């Protein structure tokens, strides 16, 4: 945690150095923020149009703007809503399709899958460690008239807490810098469940007075350390399920692993800049080409994963060739340079960008870790050149967007990617969107090459590319919000019951339908979200619950004279149907198939939330019925879900 203290010291220094540069301001109340994960990292209100701000001696909430990686504009939202309750968790997102492990900072089980955010390049893998990892498209850029800070605090489980601090300041209207740090340390109720994470982000953006030159960038340093218990042995599971009063203190239960731990670290530098060669004020109807812009994007990112077990005293992972420590560390570095040319033209009905990418990658180990294995290659290295284009157009109420990339050749970075969407928006009444994604890329690197001191965890594979086709439709309206996705996957890559990577020789056919609707009566409301899933082909390797539902009944009103406090009180019912949930493997940091146990259970959370000016207070009692219901709740086989627990936290915004 030395790095954590260092980054927090930097943050405190920048906050205190600006306390005397105060400006008078007024903040109005905004609406309720909704949106996808990229917009949900901070509380914000989405605005699809351009925000124009003229500063005077006073400011309002619409002056405090946030820009996503896709350059969508939102502004800081200090209101309270039921959506804020859903997002008040470690990820700061609505995790309806995720099932958390008992301690925050641990991993999650997927109850549903989203294939709309695939990328062209393969990743290092070890996916169970990357739920809280922030990718390029999740970094925010700010434009604020006064120094702005947001502090999020949440209590942990058994000695611990989460703190997420964001500070941003504009040195001028055209230069903004932001620093963010999220840290967590939580011991957990069961043995060997400690989570200790640090997540630093620094971002800036600058533009010249005439907007001819723009530059933005960020750097991140993220580390996720966890003690790993391996879950409960069979004898301890019997004690848990029988509700033995001698083991109501969960730390009394033995676990499978006594000294195992894993760690995932990532560092990234991202820099994007562009220069307008032509910056005419004429519209595209008067010029064949206008706003001709040349740009360059540089990205270098390193990810490292290690599993450490100082003493090997168990056969939990099978036989080992060493009596000493088991320590395997994999490292992946990808460097990418993109050159692009962007222009507006009446011939393309909008904005068109042509791009060329040169990518270099390296994944592997420093040496052979297991002399019993027949692996002779310790690194996967190479480079690739890809070409692509982006297109954005608006025709009356229609918005059309498309992006595509092609990496020709036969290497591991070869593949193709095409994504398009058509959106029809009728004022504020409703919006309908259709989307299509076609992707072909290599599986994650850890399925191709993996080493360990344990004999069963060494392999070198030459898998085929995974081919994914996703067709989606969504509706957003005041009557109903819903989405439908139909997905086909060829060469689906997974980990089998023996913890080995495999490719399915058939086709995965996956249907997901999701709908949400809120009913209101005076000061009461019932918010409902329902998801239906069906795997008509490939259900032996691709497993999801058929039904997932969340229903929240709550009361909302202002309290006290003058309405100084808005309260939000209610209960949330969660349920997913039984299915053969994947098992968690802490050595691989992946989920694997299992055929022994079906898991599915209901849970109820009770909450009391309040807003006082620009502070939101959250009090939640999780799994309130666990004290008198059947002990059948698990986050994964052998890993019990959390018992009755009380959590407290707040989100506090300062506008200096």
C-alpha cells in the first residue's frame, strides 16, 4: 500500500493548493443519471447535444462537464435516485448482471454476458481479476469552471473501507487536469479473504483558442491484490449449510488454502492529439471537404498477473514438481500507434475517419517454471498492421455510427472487427436502436500459453480465432426500457472441468432479453428489472441462469421544513434461477465448468438513503433474510455469499 499512500498524498496536495482560488457559484438540481458502464464511473447526467457555457460571477451544475472517451458530454449530478442506490458499490456501476463474492474487492460471477464491447486485440486474460480494471474507454475528462472534488466512501467487511477520490481543475478554459484514486482494503468474514486494491488515474485535455490543435491523454496505475482461500472444504460446507451456531463467526471455518494469494497489476499511457489542416466555417453542403484533420494516438499498456503460494502443503491444485514456493508470473505488453485522417463531406453524409494501426505485443514468462512440462516456448511476440475506418452521420432523427478494423495475415493479432448502429430518436418520447457486431480475433493469451509449478497448469495451444456475431435492439421510453441481443459464437474458448482451456467445436447460440419499468404512486414506487436468457446451442459449455430479476419497492420524499433532506427508503428483492454456475479457480483467476452443484437463490436488501445539499448518504442492510432462511446462497461453488451485514457510505461533492 505504499503506492496507495503516495498517490493519495499527491491528491491531497492538489486539493489543498487550490482551496484559496474560490469563485462564487450556484448549483441547480439536475436529472437522474443513467447509461452504460462507460458513463457510470461517476455520477453524471447524459446529454447528447453540445453544452455551451458562458461564465460570469456565478455558475450552475451544467457548467461542470464530463467528457467520455467517445466525447459524449455529461455533467456532474448531485441528485439522489434509485439508480444511485444500484451504483453505490465497489464498481460504481449497476451490477444487475453480476453476483458479488462475499467481500468487496473480490471477484464476481457473471449472471449475463455482453458482447457489444468486444475489442480487436486479444487480452492477457485472467478475467476474474479484471472486473474493476479501467480500460481506455472508461477514463473521464473534465471541464469545470472551479476546482471540483468528489469523495466516495463505503465501509468494508471486517476491518476495511473503500475510498474513491476525484479532483479536477481547469487552469484555463482550454486546459483541464484531473487526478483520481480509488483504494480498498477489506479483511472479509472468511479466512484468507483480504482484498487490497489501488487504482490511480490522471487525465488532461487541452485545445488551442481556435480549436485547431487538440490533445488529451491519461495514465493509469492499477493493482489488485487478494488473498485466496480456495473456498470451503466439504466438511466446512456441511457446517455452513446446517447453520451450526458454533460457526456463526465465519472465520472459525477452515478453508482449502492457507497461504495462497494472487495479484494483478496494470500500467497504461494514452496520448491522443489532432491538428486541423482545414478549418473552414462553411458547412459540408458548400464544400466537398471541410474540417480536414490529421491525428495520432499512442498507447502502451502493461499487464502482469502472479499467483504465489509460499508453501505447498496441499494437493488442491494437483501434483507439483517442487517442494518450495509456487510462484508464476505472466506479463503482457502491447504498444500501439495509430495515424488517422478525419474529414466532413457531403458525399459521406457526416464525419469519416480513416486509420492505420501499427501494434507490437509481447506475452509470456521469464523462464521455464516446471521441468515436468513439455513447453519449450516461453513468450508469444509479434506485430501487426491493421487498417480501419469510423463513420458518424445524422439524417434528421436518425443517428448512424459504424467502426471497423481489419488486421490481415495469419498471426495472433490478425482478425477483423465491424460494429454498426442505427438510432432513431423522437424528441424525449422514445429512442430505438439497432446494432450489429461481427468480430474475429484470437482467444486471450493465457488460454494459449500458461506455466505453473503445478503439473496440470502448463500448456501451449494453437487455437483458432473466436468468431462472434451479435445482433441487438433496444428501446428507451417513458413507458418501457428494454433490449434484445442474439449472439452466435464459433470456436468459443473456455476452461473445462479439469481447468484446461478448450475450444467448443460447435456453435454457441445465446439469446438475452432484458426489460425494466418503474411504477409510481404518489410517494411510492416499484422499480422492476427482468432478464430472460436462453442458450439453444452450446449450453454444455456456455451456462447462464434462465431468469434474473430485481424488484425494488421504495418511498421517496422530502423531510423537514424547507425540504432540506430528500430520503429514499425501501427494499430490493434479487433472484436468479438455479443453474450449474461456473467454479472459481484462484490459480488461473478464471471461472471453470463444474457439473456437481446447481446454484440459484433469492436475497433481500433494505436501504435508507438521503440527500442533504450535495451529499448523498447510503445505509444498506444486505441479505436481511439470511438469519432464518436456508443456507443455500453461494457466489460460486464452495464460496458462500455474504451473510447479514450493514454497510454505510456517502458521496460528497465540493465545488470550490
